């Protein structure tokens, strides 16, 4: 298999590097999704190191996401989505709300940034799919799955400069140069 790990702490670190004056982050959590719960635990620990307050909003249905996005607290400085297929399926709602409120949106995957989130530090589905395909081909050719090592997915820092412009954020060139993928 392929391990994607939990890059949530590093994703928060990059968000804080891109937008260093963040003091409060609006975080969505799906208590019924183990990925979301694990990401929230890691985020909570890392946020305390940055002295950042988390305002957590539980949402396990599209309607609860809508309600949460309709009630974004005035005092938050960013929105953070934990790794969750449920949240990623609703990414356009998050992007729209973040842009309307001029808030940076940190999402879990490169594809989310291509769609319009400000930043992510996570996997890119295309290389991840190629990696999984390579393993599947080996299994189809007769290799015992137990004989294959567990691999780790590559993680990418992705920044969307179009979104930065929409929300009125100027990202310094030295940070942009560190990104693996830049949407211009």
C-alpha cells in the first residue's frame, strides 16, 4: 500500500509561513470520519505551539457544511480543512466562502489548490495514482502483496497566486520559490 501520513502539522506550519499574522483559524471537523478526527488532533497540538486559537465546527452532512460556512466567525483569520474525502467533495463551497470573506483557505491536497484554495501541503492525486498503479501492476503480474513494501506518498507545497490576489494577500517571492507547485 501507500501511506500518505498525516501532514497536517506541516500544512499548518506552511500556512503560518504564508500568512504569519494568523491568530485564529476556523476548522471544520467531521466527527464520523477517522481521517478528520486524526487531523484535528494533530492540528490542535501544532496550533498550541504557534499560539493559534482554533474555532472548530463539526459538520458531517452537506447541510452542516453550508450552515458552518454561513456562520464564519468575524474574528477568524483563515479556514483549515482537514484531510477528508467528505470535505474535499465540497471544496467549491469552501473556496467560495473563503474568497467572499477574504480568508486564506488551507486544503489537504494539490487538486484543491488547483480548484481555488490558497494552499496545501499534501499529496497530488496524479503521482499518487501512478505510484498505486505501479504496485497494482506488480500484483497483477503475480507478486505477492505481502512481499511489496509499504511506500510513502510524496507531499507537495502548493500555492495559488490567483487566489492570493482575490483575497488581497501578497505572498513574498522567497516563499513562492519554496513551493513545489505554483498556480499563477
